[in-house]
C-alpha cells in the first residue's frame, strides 16, 4: 500500500521523527482555515505519485484567500491518472539545508538498501545519474538492523559528518518501519535542517508490502480508500489479477510476467500500442480468463485483444476450450487473437479455428495479426 504524504508523515511522527505542523483540507474553506491557523503554508495535492510540483499540485501561499484559491484549483485535478481528493496544508519551514534519506529494496542485491545524500530535494534517480558519488549506501544486516558504527560511517561517507549526532538516531527511527510496518520503501526527501538546527521531514514517502497486509490491518483500515486510482486496476485487484493500465488500444493477456512483457514489446514492434498488462498466472482456467477479459473490455478504448498462453501442465486443448467459454459467456465481439503453445498446442489451435478465433503460430505472428485487425 502506498501512503499519501500526510499519512506517511503521521507514521513518521509515531516513530519519533519531527514533521512540520499541517492540516488536511478536503474543501477550499478548510484550506483557508488551515492557513489562518498556521500562517504561510504549502498547499499540496495528495496523490501516491511523484511530480506533483511540476503538475501544478503544490502552491506556496501566505493568506487564507490565496490558500482557498489554490485548493480550488488543486482539488479534483488529475495528476498522472489520479484524481486529487484533498490537499495537505503544511506550515512553511525555515530551510538551512536539505538532505535525502531513504531505504528501499535493491532487487539485484536481494537486500534492503539504506541511502543518504547531502543533495536533498532532488529525485534520487537524478542524483544517482548526475553525482553518484554523492550517495552513501549501506546494506544493513536484516537480522539485527544497522549498527551505530555503520551509520556513523554512512553519515561521514555522505559528507555530513558535522551532523552525525543528529542523523544517526533519526536514521534508526526511520529504519524501524521495516520490521514494524513491513515497509518496502521509506523516504524523507527533503530531510530539512532548519535555521534553528532542527531536523524535520519536509516530505515523506512510505510503501508497505502487500504480501504482509494481514499484519498491517490497522494501516489499511486507517488509510486505504482515500485515493481513487485507475478504475480498471482497482477492479482487477479486487478480482485477484495482476493488471497495469497502459495508454493503447490492444488488450494483452498472458500467463507469466515474462511472457506478458515480451508480448507488449512485440505489439509495439508491430505498430500497435498495448492498453494494459495483464498476467493471469499459471495455466489459463476459463474463470480466470473470463475475469481478465471482462476487466479489459471495460475500457472503451480497447479495439482488440491478444492472448499469449503457454500450456505446460495445463494442456493446450483445455486452454482453448476455456478461452472459447470465456469469450462466449462475455458475448465478446471485438477481434481476438490467441497464440497458444506447449502441450497439445495443435489440438488447441484446431479448437480455436473451429470457434472463429484467430490463432497465431508464434508470438510475432499473433502480434501482427491483432494489430492488423484493429486497424
């Protein structure tokens, strides 16, 4: 689960990390009231994606009238597919310097990585690209967490040795989010040194592992359901499907992430654009395919569907019957091309042809067929 900024800051505060004073505002009137109470504020759109400032979702204001006007413009706007449901009005900070602090999962190293940089306020990817030496890294032992001497070294490697006494305890508090909250990403960017020497979280990002959601019921009960995400992704998640919306007009279904990704590439190479990524997992049972098809067909932009299935333990003829059953039960009329390979693939293709479904001998041939049929 990806928490919104104000939610992540509430969690950080519970871990003992200082945050600026702020108020959640669901209406322009509430934003004006927050400004009246706090003085100059930043009115921030609350969506679980970056790039809010560039999209016009963050405004600095000094008066209640300005806060009201900013909230009127921000609430309801669309930022990368997310409708802004509310804003967070946060008291302005006296910034002396900005630091980046965060941890995430390094998939290549198969370990948590803790990162610290004196270049806060920038995307960490940009810092890594332009000044990789400015990022200090630590892979903490997962059983005991980071030790004091390791954190001391991390702070000095980041060129922040003068702040070691203040930073080490704060890093340890943030790291608690891993064992206590099952966090996969926790980031403070920027971590602000104020003019009077305090360390305050200027922004925050927190994402928890959905596989551990049964241990974090209190987070879901408190924070889930605030943001209206992509309606197709929400519906697919409700049905237990791995689904990502894309911007094209060809629906994609595959059984396996690698097969799906390869299918997306082939469709693009053939001149088409995928409307989604949908992985239905092992096999291709009729009810699973039907669920995937029904979600894909909810999108009015979809003009055709390509299904790429490898029949391993599940036989190709069984897969084909399941596909025909799913198509017929949904009353699907859009072009449908199926690439079927594996056990009993010839028998499966024969069943598809008998039922008016275009088969593809290879993924590339199937991609070319669906692009041609949707044009």
